[in-house]
């Protein structure tokens, strides 16, 4: 899945088939848009069962995050005159700044979200923005920060690898630096995203994913050129097929893509790099539409629902992501077994935060230079 691309058990997960049971109804109070296979169906049905008889929720699943963003853009270009339902959309945290800048979403009122105060500070800061669209920082509390999303699940960038191939090598990948080792020459796939690839290289060199002046780091261009020679190809949505076929031996990917494959194929191993990695979160956002107060209250109930301890724990156990309000720390689900790192590792990992225009241009330049054809060596 193209998680960051703008152009591009016990409970069963929601797929396209459940849409057959979600026909429009005059009683429907809430229309929710989210990614396919994001939720166990029983948790969705349980929310509906809690509603009064005259209120209903219906949902629409989309295959990619850019499809959800496109839905927001459609409302921005052709605003609705009246709303039969109150729409709520799931969006990746990386997309928040664009949605805010284009005025596609409106801020939330955290005072109306009962579980907001239970969210750890890191999650609250992630979705708070001031006038410069930068996440809130403790030292900037004097600047008014509005809440633009409600984070409900998260994951990581990970390394998937072929166990059988690495057994032949006699070692296993443990950190980003292993991607530069000679046996992986032309045996590696990388995400087709500059912040991810340049970011992991910065991490290897001891810097942050959110470095604001990457061009000033002396060794960065050389490291990127070496990494490019390791890569067989770049992709953000088809990088697992070559791993299954054995054309690549390692792949950098997102945990929600990799975990289902790991369950199906015992030849696939997955690790979280020990120096830290990139984090992502999916958040609920409110479209910039005029929504009646009763419908706003229903939206708030939906967002609060996913923060309830029992629901947060069930989501974490029976899906491929974790809740930020997880309290059951037993590794009793696929995501929990992989994504419950020790606290220092989690603290060394980073969300990809908005950068200045100058910094973005530097990343784009490095990305273009990195992928230019070079002489064989």
C-alpha cells in the first residue's frame, strides 16, 4: 500500500464484501471512510449496536490512502449543500499537513472527546498544529495549537527478509546498516519515497528522519549512492511479490503490508531496526463541511469508541496495527508480537514530521541524484 504517496484468529477483518450490508438509509447518522482490512468486523458491528434505533452508521472502504485523500478533495471542490449523513475520514498522519493547508478538514474539539486526556503526549502532539502546520512541541505551548485528528492505530517501517536466504549467509538483518552489506547487492527493494529512504540512511548515520538540512551532512550522498547500488528496484505497493519469488532477499516496507505476508509464508521474517525506525499513524479527521451539532456528537462518539480500553486492546490483538491506548501488553496478536518494542526502541523511532520548503527541496534533490544511473562497479 502506498502509505505516504500523494500521487499514488478470532475476528475477521473488514473487506469489500461487507459493503453489501451497508445500503444508504434515511436513518443513517454517520458515514465513515477508511482503509480496507483496517478493522475486525465485530468491532464495527458492536459500535452500531450501542446506538439508538434512529441512528445508524454506514461505512465505505478504500484500497489506498490516496483514495481517502481524494474523497476529501472531492468535497472541497464540490461542497455538499446538505448532509444526509455526517462524514468522517481516516487519514494517514503524513497527509495531515496537506489536508490542513488545502482547507479540506476542520479542527476537532478535544474537550468533547472523553478519552483525549488519556492519550500519551506524543500522540497528542502529533495531531496538533499551529498556523505553520508544524506539530506541537512542549516548548511552544504559548502558541495556540488546534487538534486536527484523532489517532487510533499505528505501525512502523520494518525490514522483511527471506529466512532461507539469510540462513545460507549465516547472519540475520538487525539494523539499517545491514542493507549495505555486499550479499544484498541487487537483492534489496526500497520504498519509492524520499523521506523513507533518505530517512533510514540518516538513521544509519546517527541523524534524525526529520533532519532539516540533509545536504550539509558530508557522508549522506555517498551512503545514498551505495544504497542505490544495493537496490533491485523501488516500489511502495509491489515490493513483496519479488521477496516471495526470491528475486529479492530483503525489502523495506510498512508493517500493515508485511504482517499478513509473514502469517501466510513461513519463509518470511520481519525485524524492527534496533536503531529506530519511521512510525506512522492513522487518524480520524473531520471534513471541512457544515455538520449539524447532533451529527458532530455522533462523530465524537465514534472517535472515542476506538479509544475505549477493551476496543483498543481488541483492535491491537486482531488487526495488523496497534492502538495508541493499548493496555494489554501480552504479545497475543501478530502486530503485538512484532510492534511491541522495548520503550527505548520506540523512543528512538520517529514520525515523519513536516519540513520547511527549503528542506523538502534538499530531499528532492538528493532523491533525484541518488537514483541517477551510474557506472557499474
